[in-house]
């Protein structure tokens, strides 16, 4: 729980990690505290003020800090200050803690889960904005929470929270907290599934009887963990299935996949707690086209449809879409997730072909070859050329789906999933125009 309001004033603070989150913490705290900054990597493009705040590795142990603001990108188990952090766990805080210490009177809707977080917060944001709420979309979606300006008592925050952000938060609390789903992910950092689940459940552990926890009742990990927890908030059990009549009413094919039905189910349940105009609600859903590189339809012809789902970095995130498709040319590959498992049946995959690229193509080939025809390529462009050729030669009148859903991290060839998604789009465009 919150110690005191405005606790981050006149304190000696170490900011560890100067990515987006760390930089926003620095800007927010710099005028009212004594700050030092440290990063495992060389900090580029540093201004003169930041240069003055930088502290050397050997000087940190001689400093007595009140708080350590840990950036989400810092893995405490594998960083230069590992020993120091473990000695000072009680001093670690996050940008979520800083935010809540000052804005705990403002309501927030916070979404976590393995898959669907960004899409869910985006839908919530768009509907609430159309309803004239002073709403801010922040967090893991790419907008640091501490950079928001002109905040009033009526400002409502919609927050995407990752396990990395929640893991070391101490007193951040959500009025409306949702855990969409849990499948094994980020185990290279959390080490065990249990620790990953614990990080997710941090979202609702500080809630009070005035708050609401929205939980997927069909998720086995959530159901099992909930039985062990002493949750003080009002638990809303969300059924991820959507009424068919409602789906027909919004008439948006984006919500036909299992994953997006699940996202929509949470949106519906959460917005029951707000005064929402039904006509505006329906209209917004009809026009929702999704986010870039998240199940994004980038091309459609009589012969085939191309979907860019570069955001999918594990089997589970790809499977949520695969389950609703047939005649799929599935493009997969990159850096495989530790302990990742493919759990569709051969029958589910009988109309699938998989095309594999990237560093861990041997891993993916061994995992998938028994389920579907598998081909491997070093690079993405020759892979795509082969996909187009195979479709051209295919004697099938049904719509073919080219699905770019890598089920892997991008760091073997790209900075992030956005760069990977952009490269895919540009390559597809080039090949189509060359016809």
C-alpha cells in the first residue's frame, strides 16, 4: 500500500536504466530530488544535465540511496548491479509507484496478461475518448505514464502493464485491474512460470474492497492462482466468449478471432462500470481496425489475404489466431522463447503450411514438422518469394491466408517487433508491385 503521498520529494534516488521509462522518471523527479543515473549500456545523446547525474559502477556502493527506480528493461538476475539490487530489494520502486504516489485520487483501468494487452487498452481508450472522458493511454503501449501533462482530478488513465513493470512495484494499485490470460512467456527473465504468474497478480494484490478485478474464468493458470490468493477486491469473472448476436451487430471481422473476442469480452465487462452511450460504443467497435503489426490485414485480393502479426512472440500468441483460420501459409521464426510449446492438434493444422526463417529455424522445424509441411529459409525475402510461388501453383479456389506470426522474439535480425513488421510490409509491397 501507499506509504505517503508525495514520497518522492527531497530524496536521494538512483535511476537504473535510461530507456523510455527511465528517462521519464528522470524528467519527473529531477527538480525535487537528488538524482543519480546508471545504465549497463553506454548512454548515447546525453545532454549536459544528464552527464552530471551519471554515476560510475564503482561509486554506487558508497552511496546511500533512499530509493532505486528500476526501469522495466532491467533484468535483476542478469545485470551489472545484480548483487547491489538484491541487497537493496526494499528500496526498489517503479515508474508505476511514482505515478500512484501522486495521482492515487485519479481512477485508472490497468490491463495485463500474456496476449491482447495493447489491443484491449486501445479499444478502451478509443471508446472512452469518444464518450468525452479526459482519458490518457499510457504504459507499456509506448507512452510513459510520467510524461502526461495537464492532469486534473477527472483525468482517467488507461494503462497497459507488463510483467516487467509489475514485478517490482510496491504499492501501485488499480481501480479496475484486468488479467486477460496467462501462458508461459518471458521465462528467460522470470525463470519459472510461478514467478511470471506472481508478477501478473501483483496488479490486483493491493486492491481494496472498493476496487474491481476482472479475471478470465477459462484460464487455468488464473483459476488455480486465484484459489490461493486472498484478494480483497470485487472479483468479476469474465467469460471470453462473445454473444453471436452482438458480433453480428458490430459487423467487424477483426473480432472474429478467439484472441480478439477475449479482448472484447473484457472491454464489455469493464465499461459496464462506466456511463457509456451504447450507440457510440457500437459505432466505435464497428470502426476499430486494430493496431499495427497485431493481426493487421495489410493486403487482400481474390487469391489471398496477408496478415501481419509481427507482435506475436510465442506459440500461444500465434495460436489464438491460427485456431480461427484455414488454408494458412504460416511464416514463423526468430529467437524462440524458452520452454515454448505448440499445442494445436494435427487435425487443426491439416490445411497449414509453415515457412521458417531466422536464427532458431532448427528449433521451429523440429517442433512443427510433425504437424504440417515445413520449409526453412535463412532470410525473410526468399521465403516470401517461395510463398507467393506456392500460392500461384496451388490449385485451390478457397481464399488463402499468408500469416506472418513469428511466434518468436525479433532480436536475431531486428531491433523489435515494429521494425520486423515494417520490413515484412515493405517486402510484401515490393513483391506485389513486381508482379
